[in-house]
């Protein structure tokens, strides 16, 4: 009896459609919404492009562009060096981090109903413990994807800015400490930041960035199609650009799902 190798089986499953590939990436464009920090802080650059040629005198048979973009613009990856708490960790930049975990299982925590009712919804350790009672313990090495359905909103409702800052959901410190205890690879969200819009007022401020990156964990932001994923059982491929000493990068995030 011969048994096909794991990769031969995977290749056959991809060809047959038994394993499907779901795109979790927002389209990157000049319209991509940005995180806006209050004065006097520096700002991430919007995506912009400069045409080099388009089948014209600048290049008769070829079309290409240069582009400018912030490391933290659009669907993007946060490396530990992004936050001061992770600045002295080993392998804390996108070029240095180990590649093996960049293909990892994912669990989806669906709190879209709660977030529809409360834009400032905070995910707590209690919510996660309840989720685990239903779906099983979050496995070490997993991405934890926080489904809010925020990516389905129009730009104004997506950024949800107000005079006191943005109002978008996120985790509190207890949730992040529990995820670190579970030894997840990172935390992925649909919103612009892994932290809630009002996270400057939490303890510590920006608990996702402060605690996750201090523990060597990663972040994914501006994801979409989380509603197309199973609660457990998906595999996420999230490999940032290999920018020397980079703190993060835009990337294509793909998920493999069965059935
Ligand atoms: Mn970021």
C-alpha cells in the first residue's frame, strides 16, 4: 500500500478544489484608509504610484509603476520591533523573523454581532475563555483572527472617526495576556490597528501593540473575508516583504480552507 506524501496530497487537494484559497487581503490603492495619529506624531504614507511607462515612448511594449507606501498601510504585518516593548528582542524585524511560522493554523473569534451593537466593543479574556469552552483551547502557534465585520463597512464607518478619536473594536489587556499565555503567533484584525480606536485610554495604553510585540508576537491588520473562514481548521499564509530592519510591511494574506 502506498500513501501519497503530505505535499502530494495537498497539491491534489488544491487542484481539485477540495482545499480552497481565500484572499484575506484588502485591495491596496490610493483610496486605502490610513491610521491618523494626533499632532505632533509622524504619519504613515498613503499608497501612491508613479507610472514609468505604459506601452508608450517611455517603454513601447511594457507597463510598470513605482510605488510609495508606508510599512503600516493597508493589509499589513506588524513585527515586534514596531513597538518599543519589542525593540530589543531577537529576530524582531521582518527580514529576520523565522519563516516557518508564517504558514500557521488560524482560529476565528466571531464577535461581529457584539461589534455591530457597540463600535467600542472590547474583547476580554472572559470572552476568549467562553469561546474556548465551545470550540476548544486555542492551539499554540495559531493566528487568532478577530472577526468584527468591520471590513464590510464603507470608509467613513470603517475609520469611524470622531473628535475624540476613532471608535473601533479591539482587545483589552486581559485578552492579549491570555493569547500570549496560549503562545499564539499573533493577533489579526479587520480594523486599521490591532488595538481598539480608543485604546490610548486603556491600561496599559495600546495593550495589543504593547503586550503582543513585547512578547515577540505579530499583528495583522486590515484583513477581510474573515466571515469566509471556518471557526477552526484554516491555515494562514502571511509572509511580509523582506525589508531590511523593517517594522512591518503590506502583504497578501491567504487562507487555505477545506470543503
Ligand atoms: Mn501596523
